C-alpha cells in the first residue's frame, strides 16, 4: 500500500487495565442503543456472517453481534479493553478479541483465505482514513463496511459531482457509498466535540472505470485537486508540473471543459483525463 494513497503512526504505550477513555486513542464509546441498531441494520446481518469489528470498546455493538452472527473478530488497540471484553460479555464462544492496531493488522492471519466477511466499526477520528484505506485497497477485502466517522468525512465519502474531493473519488472507486445516519455527540461517552455519521460502503467487485494503472489514475486525481478552487486546467497543470497549454491539451483530448472546477468531475471523467494523460504527455510523466 503506497504512502501516496488517495486516502490521507506511531505506536502507543499499553494502557493500564482499569483505564477509562483514553484521549490519545480518540476513545468515545457508543452509548446509544438506537444508533447501535441502525448500524447493525445497515450491515444486513445473517447467522452465517463473519464480522470484523474494529474498535469494540466496551462492547455495545459486540454484545449484539455475537448473538446474531457466526463469528466476531474484534480488533482493539487498547490492551485493557481487549483483555476485558470477553469477560464483560460472558466469554461467548464465537468471539475472538485481538489486541492490534487496525491500521496495520494482518487480516489474512485472522481470516481464512477466500472467506467472505463484513466490517463494523466505530472508528477513532484520527485513524478513520488510513483504516478505511487499508480495508478498501488491500486483500482480503470485505464485502461490506459499516463505519462510524466524523460527519464531514462521511459527507465527503458519499459526495456527488459538484462537491467531490480526493476522498470522494477514492472511496467511490472501490465502493458504493451511502450515508446511513448522523450521530450527535450525546450518543457517546464521553461526548466528542463534533457530530459523527454512519456510512455504508458496499465494496465493488471491480472499479466502476477501467484504467491500466490504479496508481497512475490516482496520481492524476491528486494532481487535479492540487488547487481545487482553480479551473481544472490550472489545477491539473500545477499538480503534474506541466504547462497550462499541455494541461489544456490533455483536457481537450479527454472531452472535458478546461474551465470547470475539479470537484465537478465524476469518476468516469477522471478516468478520461488519466487516459488522455497517458496518450498525450511525454513518456515518464508518472515519474517512473
């Protein structure tokens, strides 16, 4: 997984067993049963499901999951919470609790090859993007994610042309994104300072556009958003370090009005811009 991923840590000291919410880990525990129900409804649970729950915390979602699905693998960074969770839930036989950082845990060691699974997660704000990035980009990929993130991040994930950003394109390249609900601060203990939201990401069997290089495609997208308030011709030229006339030529080949703003392009149009770059720019434009 490239450090130049379109989705843009140091380790943490182990907590004591009786620690409360840890600010350094962005811990805000879900305490609202109605929101928990909406998350589980969005996951379309069945008795045969394997669920990877990221950030189970005190087990509000976990308790309901183990009663509805075949197996739950809970990934928790806080060692005290990871150790206490099985006992808190009376040691259900279908629960495996793993102390690990979801940003780099090797899911292939936890899930048998070619096994379908879903993700349910209340993600810490500081780690939401890299965790979603890892799940969407790297095998084994889930079939579905239902994740709690900061509301502004959620809106970006599901944005339509006119309001899209790099995160919008990156998310929708891999998944069908849908907003489930907003979640106010009072639904958590302790309450965060911002509103959260639940997003459902249905992972696509293949991207919605055909490109010969995902890395090259996202290089163009990042370049196009290098100066998002400018016209796409100027932003793309700035991001690719080419002249405005070259940028205009690329967009002409792609059939894109050079005066549009980057946030108005849809994924198919970004694919057209990438293909035009590959066609008309000199060999080596990707920096290869």
